[in-house]
């Protein structure tokens, strides 16, 4: 209620929250309200502003108001991959008008799971030599020991081929696979070499099984990659 000409503020709501679902490269989590949450003058001193946006697992970064209605949590770098996140705005959050958020607003999202982003020899390579090393580039940083433990190289009839890990110090001498391996982003590469020469004129498959955890976070692969 109010006197003549008085306009009552609407109930406080979250009108937009991002990201949602499975996302790619992302360096911020944002939430937008339907009304001003802080006085415009307060933007000059960010240290004193409330930040009712919580994310688990915790992200290293800083909260920043983009105007008076949108709050952003800007992380130091991109969000770690292979990770599921839960973001929320607590109930009881108060707007500048005094209106209170009656119910907690919660949403979830996840970053990409482990995938092979590049390989030498490539998928359609037809001139690989029997003793060829294999270089793999992943879409995120990996634990090499876990990758090598999960790596499968199979030939005709699903026959397994034993592969040994090639130390990074030896990559430059790893033939055709060595050049890209030394040029790709560090931390995302593994190189292996068959313990015995591969058969000529034969197709081989390189893969990681489902349920493997070797990336930046705890989410496993959901299918063979």
C-alpha cells in the first residue's frame, strides 16, 4: 500500500541464469533479477556490494555487478572441464526495494567431458609404419598415467595391442607423431608406442572406454571415445 502516485515493487524474482546444461569454454556465471539489487551509486565501490551468487564446487574468481540487476562471478580462467556445477541464489536475498526472494533459485550445468581432439596417425591414415608411435591430443588437461592405463589399441577381431608410454623427453624423436606432440598444448597430450610392430595392411582402433576419469574434473566419459 502507498499514497497517491506510489508504485509498489513487484515480488523479487530471478529472470535469467547462465550457463545452463552442458557448456563449452566459459569464464563466468551470471544471474539477473527483475529489479535493482543495489543502488546505482554503489557501483563505484565494488568491495561493499553484496554477492548472493554461490557455486559448488567453489570457483576461484571475483563477483562483479553488471549494472544494478545482473551479478556475474568471473573466474580466473575458463571453468575446469569434466565437472558438474550447482549454482544458487539463497532465499532471503533482498533487493534494493526491500523485496525478499521467497524461494532459493538453483540451477545446474556441466563442462565438457573427456574427448580425443586430435590424433597422429589420424583416423583415416593409411600410410602409418608398423612401428609408429601414437600421439593423442585431448580436449582438456589429463592425467597421463590414467590415460595410458585406460588406452585401448585393438586390431582385427578386437585383438588387443600392448602400448607403452613414451616419456615427454622422447617425443621429439617419435617420428611423425613427435612433431605435433611437441607443438600441442602441454598437459593435454600423451604419446604411446606399440610394444610389437603392427601388422602391415591392417586397420587398428585407438579408444578409451566409458566410465574413465582422467580429465580436469570428476565426471567420467559416458561413452567410448
